[in-house]
C-alpha cells in the first residue's frame, strides 16, 4: 500500500508536472522559432556553430548522479542565461530589422516570456524545498550595469542566435528529463526523490 | 688613353645640372681638374674633384667643359654642351601620406609637387600606379594633371578600390613629367617613387574574416568579397546567399569572389559565408535602393497648431532597422528642422511640423536619406490656404419648432485667423437631401451654431455637418456624426 503523500510532496509533483508541460511547450515553440530564424537570417540549417560564449551547454556528464538540488540550480542558471541572451537577440532584431519581419520578433518575444516563466517556476520549486534561491546575476548586474557584450559582427550575431536557440531546444529536453527525475518517488521514503537526499 | 669620356648632363630642376663622365681604364683614379665657361662668363670656373660627377649651372645656350686628369699630363678633354644635349628628368616625387578609408575602400594619396624649384605655370603630369597582391600586380595606372605655381603645393588624390582594402595589401607608386616647353633638351619621366603600402588583413598576424564587413550597397552593384584566413587553413568554398562562387586567390591568406549585378537582399541581409576546413567566417551585406524623391508632397493644417505633410515615398529601399530610409522636414524661413517618425511597414508617410507664431508661409524641404543615397522634395505653402479642419464634434440640436431648428457643434483647433464655411446636410424621408452653407468667423477651439428654417412641421430630419476654410477652400473636414430631430406639429 503506497504511503499517503505529504502535502509538500504532492505540491512538488504538481509543480514538476506543470514544469514538464511548460518545458514541452517551450521546446515546440523554440523548434518552430529555430526554423523561422534560420530562414529569415538566410542561414544554412546544417551550419556547425562553435560553442557560443555565455550559452550554457545542455549536455552534462554523469547526469544520473546529480542531486535534485543540483538539477534545479543548473536549470535555473541556464534559463536565466537564456533570458538575457534572448533579450539581447530581441534588441538586436529590433535594431537591425525595425518593424520588418515583426512575426519573428513576436515569436522571439513569446519564447523569452516562456523562458522567464520557466525560470520563475524553477525558483518556486527551489523555494518549496526552502532552498535559498541563488542571486540573480542579472539583478546584480543591473546595479553596476551589465558587462557590455562583445561587439560581434552581424554574421557572428546571426550564428550566435542560431547557437542560442539550438542549445535552448536541447535544454528544454533536458529539463523535462530532470523534472521527471525529481517527480519520481524515491524507493525508501516514497517521497519525491532527489531533493531529500541532497546534502 | 686615360682621358675623360661620355660626358652626360641631366637636370632635375632646370637650374642646375649634374654632369657625369667615364674615364678610360687607365685613368680611373686620382684627382681631376674640372673647368667650365659660358658666353656670359668672363673667366673660366675651375675646381678639383675626385668624383666623376659635378653639379654646375645650366647654360642659357651652351657651355664649354674641360676635364684634366691631374695624374696623367696629357689626359685633358674638352666638351661643348648645348642645352639640347641636357636631359630634364624631374626629381623623384615622394609620397607624403597614404591613408585608407576602409568603410569606403578608398585610398587618399598626398604628395608635394615640389613646384618651388620650377618657374610658374608649367604643366605637370603625375602617373599614379596602384598595385596589389604579393606579386605587386598593377591594378590601375592613372594620370593626374596639375599646374606648378612656383610654390610647393600638396596635391591630393583619392582612389576607390573595387575590393575592400582589407582583402590584401595595396601599394601606390607615383612619378612625374614636367612639360617645360621652353627647355630645349630631351624631357623624361622621373623615377617611380618608393611604394607606399596599405597592408591588408592578410598581412596582419591573426587577421581573418570576410570583408567588407556588414556593408550596405546599391542594387546592381558588382561586389568583391574576400575571405582572409590563416596560412595553414584550407578554404572549402565561399557562398553569397545560397550560391557558391568561383574563388580568386589574392594571396596565400586571402581568397575572393566576385558577385555581379547584386539583387536586393532580404530584410536580414545577404550572408557571405566562407567555409574553412575547421571553421566558418562570414559577413552580411545589405543590398537596397537609394531613396526616390518623395512624390506628391502636400502639407495642410487641421487646427493651426500643427502642419501635417504627406507624400508618396516611391520604390521601397529594401533596407530596414537602423539602415532604413529616414525623413526630415526642414523649413527654410525659420531654419527649423524636424525628423519624422515614419513606419517602414504600414507605409503611411506623414510628418508633423509645428505652426510657428506669426508665420503663414512655409518653405519646406522634405529630405530623405538612407546609407545608399539621398533625395529631397520641396514645397512652398501658405497654411491659411491649406486648412483641412478636424471632424466637427458634439453636433446637437439646441432648439426647434415646427419649421426651424438650431444646431451647435464643436471644432477642435484655432481658426481665429480665417473664416469657416460649414455645410449642413439635411435629409428626411419626405424630401431629398439638401445642403445648407453657412459661413462664420473662425475661433479658437470653439463651438459654432446655425439655424435652419423653412422646414416641414411634424417631420423627422437627420442632420450632419462638415466644414472647411471659407476664403481659400482646400478640403472639407469629414462629416460629423449625424443627429436626428422631429419638428413639432404646426
């Protein structure tokens, strides 16, 4: 007979499943945006893009060994980084294209909104575990101003955008797996695994 | 034997000449006595020299030179030199400055014409050579003309390359020819100057990339793009948009492609991509049109507070964002300039200019520019003759009886300087649509009234009003909203 869920475990599983849906929707939208972006920027969809500075990599070694807190913290750091990168892409889009191709601008803004919402969702999960939420690098930057981004040429900006969207799509997949992992009850206590055993 | 021979004299400045000679094998060394005399010299001028070259004045007509080799008693030779025997070869010019302007791929060359040593008014020809690549291939040779003014004048010349200056090193050489018509001797070009050089990125350690970088060019241009890479990197191909182009090698670190008659690019520009064995370099070029002159420029005022100018922009430029076509409205009388916020996409080209105190006549120049070109249109207008009032508002019936009715309405705007003409449209089920004209002094943001009589009793009428300037009609305002009223029974 399965042990009755404690209220926080039930809330955590609810947050995880909502997070999984959010990440799934985000991934679909990012893939659509990626197709539109490649076409609109005249890029070659198969172009290999070197690792772009400042873009968090979704690939991780020994994924299974990560604790729940590590998963959440890494996810949160990544989506905060994507929030800043997408905001910069949106700014560049407006500067370069003005009102032309407003559709792409709207799609970019929509994904930015989802990324922000997902970051907030991750903070909720961390709050639930009364884990301190790491300072938002962005807010700290706002006090002394964001470091000026390196002046990229337009082609480099295009490639960076491609790299950002590709990696974001990968992160959405990883986030679904991470949240599924977090939602699983751990064998011993029947509570959601991962978070409890972290140091 | 042992005597001087082959005396030759050359002048570089038409004042002095440099004479040189050979000595036959035996008399090659030792000191010599060099003497010369001309018709206008009373005595011979002599001096000793070990060099076999001497600088002496140019004779008016001829000069007699005697060279005696001190070591050998009988080795004395006399030469008579006429002006026609003297060659005139100007001094080799030297480049004062050679400055690149990379965004425009233009070289600016400055040099001194050394005119102070020559008489006033001589014609000078300058041949300028541009060379490229490691093999110093001549790209172009141009002749530049100037007139000497007996002063040293710094001459300046620009050259725009058909390829970005970053692509490979460019070299410049210059030489000159002075058309001294009064000088009898043979005249020739000077030597070439030492080459000035503008190093390309391919001469720069670590220099790499596709050039030009993020440029804006006119549709129909023939473009050259180059890919600068490391020496050991093999270049796979270069594409412009989706098409691959044959590459030309400029140097061991630079390859180029040539795109002819470029067509308009899409809003995000056309990518020029250089694929290397282990990497990607690229640039973006925006190909668009220079702006057309604005057509049908028209300006009117709705309220004597603002002047609204509209126009037809002509062909879209194909440029967007910060490269879009920008408009500004300049008024000559007041000197005031206004930049216009024009939407690229929804195509309504309107610009507002404030009505200025005590100014009726406006001499407008609508300036339009984008990175490719600029154009303008002008219009002289008296705004009292260009009144297009706003739609009358709050049309209400303020009184009525069986055969007449009083109407009141409001028009936003300051019309104190003109008379207004308003037209009231009256319709009813019994009779045809009638229009009544009523004229009144304009006022500042005010209500206006009118009375209509000769109406039919017990009849439902619909009324609406529009207005314009009375004295110089320009355009009616839009119709106001309608109002309905039934006259009372008789």
